[in-house]
């Protein structure tokens, strides 16, 4: 799908998603004109646990981890956001309750910042934007259900293999302890599993 010349470069991937929901050029312009592009430094907390969430972030470049911080200092990674996907606490944004989820940039990143009030306005006025949000939520729900099934039914090795399929190339971009947290095992157990796979 060709991207029109008036679509700014940083918006190209988001534009392609919008076209899948049949957003018209005029409807697209409403979003492009009322959002901003932000640089996010590696290590920055995009959303902190306990914070009210008023916006969603579309990842143009970079990488984020979504995790639950526990009172004892442990952290559980539940997802990663890579280029072409959204990073936010959907539940907190929709319910207007403090987020129990935190989001951290693992690399220097570039995001499109979209206010929740803008999304509400667009979905009320345009069926295509309502479809866009519905499709985005459906993708999120499918990933969430797959993740729950993996944790319940798969072995550690199978969960690691599922991680590799779901996030191609990500194992080379993040520390092993983040992967271990995501698949629900200790870093030592992951190291042992990887040594077994390599035959060492």
C-alpha cells in the first residue's frame, strides 16, 4: 500500500493500520494534525504504576517492556511493544483508574502520542475510527489470550519458543533476564535451557 505524500514519514506505519479500518484521508488528517511525535530515551518510564493514563503511544522506532512491579521489588514482564504497535495501559486509560502496569523504554524510541480524549472524539464522530479502535483491541485481546494459554499449558522451553515466534529478533535486543521474566522462569533456568539447546 502506497503512502500519500502528505502523510509525514513518522506516521507511515500508523497510516497503514488506519487504512485497514477504511479511514478516509479527511478522517486521517484529523488524527495526524492533533497528535505529536516524541523522542523517548532508553530507561525512561513511559507509564508508572499508580499513574493515571490519558494517552496511548504508537511505537515508530524503539522497544518498550510492559511489566508489573511488585512490592518486594520483583518485576514481571507481561509484553513487549516493538515498532508498529501500541504501548499503553488500556485498562487504566478506559476506566480512569491508576495503572497497575508500568511501561519502560528499553531502547531510545520515537512514539506518536495520542490523547485518549482525541480517540473518544474520533470514534464518536467517525465509524472508521471506531473500527480502527475495535481492531486494535481485538489484536490485543488475542495476544492476551495466547499469553495466558502459554503460561498455563506450555513448558518453559515451549514458552521460550513461543516468545521467539511472537517477537522475531527480540532475543538479540534485550537482556536474557527480561526474557526469563516474560516466560516465567529465573535467569539461571533460562541460561540452563539455552545451554541445553546449544548442546553445551
